[in-house]
RNA sequence: GGGGAGUUAGCUCAGUUGGUUAGAGCACCAGCUUGACAUGCUGGGGGUCAUGGGUUCGAGUCCCGUACUUCCCACCA
C-alpha cells in the first residue's frame, strides 16, 4: 500500500513564480552600496535582430552560474546586460520589412530611414533578453545598455575622436571588401572564403606590334576584361620577357594596353601571364600602383557593370556580364579553352554573395597597443580558458592589418567628422572632429558613413561602466567593478571582439606596466564556450533546420533541466554535440532532487530542520556521507575556479544519486526502522546534506533549489543571499557542532563493497528477489565489522539470517572485504558450478597478477628507482592477492570436496 | 601553404605531476511497482586507449614519425 499519493514537481509553474519573486525582491540588482570585492560580468550583447538560439542558452547559463556563485561567496555581483544595434543586420531586416509595405529606403531621407530602423529596434530589440529570463538569468535589467543609447554613443564617439587625435584613425583610398548587396565596405573578418566551383578561361590577346601573334592569359573573371589596363608577365620568364614593353589589344572596349614585367606574377600558374585590373583585384592593384597604371573601375556599387565596361555589358550583373563576355570572346575567336575550376571566393558574411574588391574612400584603424595586447595574454594577466586559444589570438595579432571601420549605412554611430560645407574634403586640417560636432553646424557637412558595429562593441566593458565620463564612471562604480571578472563568449569572435576590447582598454585606461595593468585589462579571464552542433556535428543553422527552439526546450524540461543538461554536455575546449537526452537527464535530476527532499519532509514535521541539529557523535555511514559532502564541496570549488562546468555538474549528480540517495538514504530507512530512537539524529544528517546540496546546486539549478529551500525551511530569505560554506568551512562547522569522526571511512567502504558483491552474486544465481533466504559463511568473517553492520547488510542485500556452516560446498560463493559468503542457488546454479567457474577465472587472474607483481618486486631496478609508496603499494597488493587466492583455493578445495 | 584541436566502450566524454586490474553518462541486456522517486531501483555485458617507433623499472599519459577527423588563418589570376 502506498501511504501517499503520487505527487510531482510543478516545474515550470514554480520557475515562473520564483523568477517573479527574485525580480521583485531585487535579487539581481547591482548592490547599491558596494562592499568587499566586486565581481562583474558584461554580457555579450545579443543583436537586437537576433533570435534566441542554443548558443545563447549555453553562454548565458554559464554566466549565470558564475554570477550566482559569486553572490553566494559573498561578493558584490553585477551582471551587466545589453543589446547590440547590429549594424548591417538590422538595416537589411528593416529594409526587407519596408519593402513589403512598398517603401524603398533609397527614396527616403537619412532621418526617415533612421526613424524606421529605431521603430524596428524598439519593437524587436528586447525580445531576446526577455526570452533569456525564462532561462533564469540574473542580470541587472535596470542597468541594461544598448549600443545606440546616448551615453554609449558618447563612449564610442569619444573613442573615435581620441584615436583620430592620436593618429590611429585615418581616411584613405584603398582596396576594401565591398558587399554589392548591402552596398557597403566590410572588414576582412566579415569575409568568408568559400570553395566555389567555377571555370578557368584561357583566352588570348592579340599582340599589337606583332600581327598574328597572341599572348595567352588565364582568368576566372572574363567580365573584368574592360577593366584591364595591362598584361603582366614575370620579367625572367623566357617565354614572355621579349614582349615586355609591347602592347596587346584589349578586345572590349577595344584598346591597346601595355605588357609589363612584374615579379609578383607566378610563372607556373596558367600561362604565366596575368591580366591586370587594378580596380577589382588586390594583387592587380598593387601591381598597378608599382607601374603607375590607371585604375579603371567598371562596376557600380550594386555589382552591375557601368558605362566604362562598354555598351554591351553596361547594366548587366556580374554573373550575366560573365556569360556575355564569354560569348563575346567566343565570337571574336579569342576563347581558347574553358575548364572546370574550383577556387575559393570571398563571400560576404551578411549577404552570402561574393564580395567585390573595390577601391574606395574609407576610414581605417591602425590597431593600437598590439604588442601589449599580446603581452597581457602571454603573461597570463588575462587567462584564456581553454588555454590553446591564446595561440590563435597571438597569431592573429602577429599578422594584423588595418581595420576598415567605415560602413556605407545609416544605421550605426555616424562618424564624428565634419567637413567645411562645399570645401575640399581631402584637406585634413580643415576637418572638425569631435563628439559634439561643430558649434556652427550650418557651415559643415558630417561624414555620411557610420562605424562598424564591432568598433562600438570594442568599448563594451568600459563604456557600460560610464567611460570616459568621470561622473558616469563614479555612478557606475567603475573603480569597484572594473575590470570585469570574466568574459564568456564563443571563439568565433576572438578577433571581432575579444582582441579589440583588449586593445581599446590598453589604449585608453592607462599605459602603466605590471600591477597597473591588472586594472586596465577589460576582463581577467575569457572563457570560450564550444559551438553547439547537432548530433551529427553540423553547425546549427536555420537553413538546415537542425536547431531546436530554445523556449520549447525550456517548456519541456524546465529551465533547471535545460541548464543542467547543457552544462553536462559542454566539456571545456571542445564543441558541443547537442543531445536532447541530456536535457531530459537534467530534468530527471531535478525531479529526483525534489523527491529526495519530499522524502525528508514525509518523515514528519516534528523533525523539520529549523536548527539542523546533528547527532552528538557522528560516525559510521553518517560520517562517511558528510565526508563525501565535504569532498564534493572542494571538488566544486576547483571545478568552478577552472571553469569546468561539465565536471562540476557530473560530480554533484554522482554524489547525489549514488552516494546520497542510493546508498545513504536507503540505509537511513533501514536504521530508522531498526532503531526509531535514532530518527532525529539520522534526519539531522540528511538535513545537513540536503541543505548544503541545495546551496551547491543553486548556481546550476536555481529555481528548484529556491523552491526546496523555502519548503524545507532551511533558512530565511532568498537562497542566493545565504553564504556558502567551503568544504573546509563545512568541516570546521561540523567539528564545532558535534564529535565528528572524520577519520577513516574504510569500514563503510568495505560494507558498501560487500553489499555490491552480494547483490551481484544473488542476481547471478537467480535470487535477486528472494529476501527470505539464508546467507552462509564458514566462520571466517570479520565479526566485529559484520555485527555493527549486520542489519544494514541484511536489508541492503536481502537475506534472512547468517548461517554459519562447516563447509560451503555446493554453494555459490563470493569473497568480500567482510569475509567469504555464500548462497544456495536457485535453479540456474544449484550446485554452485557457475560461481565456481567464476572463482576459477578469478583465481586465474589473481595468479597472473601475483606473478606480475612478484616479477616486478624482484626487479632490483624497480625497487631502487620507483618511489617508496609505489613499491609499498605493489607489496600490499601482492599480499592481498595472495590472501584472496588462498581463500579462493580454500573454497574451491572444499567445494570440490 | 601555415597553425590549432582531436582520435580511449555502440555514442558523448573523463582520465591530475608517468605508478596497482583504464572510468562515467547515454544506449544495450536481464530483473524489479520496494512506503521519496519507473522522470525510479538492482545487476550485467562491452575497450589491443588510431597507428609505428623511442625514452623509462613502468606509458592512455612524455618524445618523434604516420594516418584520419575537424577548426582557424592565408590564398595563384
């Protein structure tokens, strides 16, 4: 009969309830009066256009774990949330949206465009943060910062102005990556090289001075022929060098162009001759510069060909123009061959279309503080977890190129540079560069470009804390909370973001060395999460449809379950193969935790542990579980210190399930039944464990812990505010409260091992469910230990009595740390033959181990060179094996009769 | 082309400075409605630690080579 109705934990209902309580209770607020030590994390601001994905869940779970743990450890914890205006990404989305309504932004003024974009941002911008609430994030929403907030804009512009003044920012006409779809320049990091299948065309140009002779050239881009201004060959190329100085006829538009010699041309590629289109290829551009060649730009901003390409190609897209020019070459008899050719093409990360190298006027940043940025990481001032990302970081900084920071968009921080109205824009001395603009704006025109989104993000940790405004820095407690403790992000933005934040902080917050640097760096550690992939290892993406909906998962498994599951599958240093089964395990863990607490409560209110009184003397299984608990605390401290969340979660789950529930609680039931007077003491120990467990688990599964903390009555107020004892602290506390036998747990371990061995024996001979069978022994067991634990053994294993007999012959026998025991088999092994075989195998294994160990110990080198404890270990193992073997031989001898 | 990471049970991964007989979870098989929990319990099978050398008394662990996987960077028209 069941005493109680089945009951289950109403997970999502409780989660919603507690999140509301926390927010209303101000749990997440940055402490008003900072005290002690500050611990802050700046959340990587999600894009306002973003959709919550699995990466956000993992990333924010980790940050939440860290910030909650810091709170428990009594630190002033502040988690700064925010959103990123998302530059191109938002502008593209707004324009698509407007197009549906028949509105085209090219017909609108900049102000009107901005208004639409702001509306869009305001409508969708907070969705993702709101979604994150379901996960239980404890960031201080009242301090939320958006990258286009007025205050943050001042940060960004001040950064620009100062970098300009210091000579790091300049304007120049350079070859940049042009996205013809978004019609803006993009940075090198936003270009993804992709292998694309195309054709390599072998074509020939007639040599003007030598009628009937041709120079052959290979190209993948025949549509750029109108932009050709020369053909280059290697000056020492015997096939071609006599042609240098002569000319070829460009077929369309018809023109004679020179043949030049340049050693950048690869002799062994294609025909060894390279057509030079300086406006549309970086290598060609460089060659063109060297030879003072004209730059013939035949493309419009949208990627179509312009009038310079000639009337036949003008207006065509790049793709159409390629087809057309191939046809034209064919017609002219100049196309010799086309072969399939796979080569890598630069693709715009945003539009997915090939970028176009384009010469244009742009703003560039020469990175400041490159060497010191390397140094702070190399010297461990900023620690990377996992460490190997250091190499990627350092390598990138080694080959760093100037960064094109201007974008031809309206959505973003507009470049704070003004030119005299109608004046010459190239005259730098006439420019006005300031955060607030010129006092007489009517006489000036502001630069049209905006800054790359990542430029604004580079100031995130300092900007959110008020930099550079001294008053704002004061109110944000910059001194107290900066630098942030840790940055939690993906390794894919190590260049985009991590490196740039470090350089900006070093540039602006001080130039000191040594100790000073500790207050300058933007974060003391960077934890790189893995990228979440599907079970087949593919990146999760919308197009593949392999990404589960995060909110559905939270509905299904609860926020606690999702958090626990995600952490358990996220080992340090590797990508995460997503497995929904883990989330289920997470939920199951929570359910079991709830039931374990429920069991405690069902023992009666009179024992409800307001005071947590342990027994006067703690020993035996009580001491063992408490020691394991202390050890668990220590393991968690280490794991969290090293950002080993995977290991933390695994350790706590193992302790709870295996040590506490399956072993300790089951024994408690037996002890309480056998000796009701021990009830209060036993439950007291359970309370100590459960209370500590709820605290330990709070960072990982905050909701259920809060719920149980309240129902169990373990403390007043919010769980997060109760200071968490370290393993050492807990040990001291226990020693202070009771006579705590923290000594050897060997007897309990022996008991546990014996239980396991006897259960296995019973199962293997078909007695798993028989509890009324006698257990036999022939008198050689360690009675003292057995007596103390006999009733536990009886119930845990399931036997009626111990029958001492003269011989174990014909019985199924097993060696245990507490002695040799036997059962009378049921059906499958009536004469004990099966177990005898097992014993024979065991004896065999023991003999070979003994032989190996004897050999080892007789080896003089081993005894001399191995450490003493290893030698001693081998000796004691040898002895144990010999003893076990003797015992088995004795049993086998007896049982063979 | 340069660099990183990896290869341990069917799957996902642990495995501390080299030291007893290599672990966990999932999956699988068998048994169990047991007074918290079947979202559970008990038991079980399953690994030549990718491969070839080397160092060592001793190698999953350290060194060198090879193969494969994967990521990043650069890029030849």
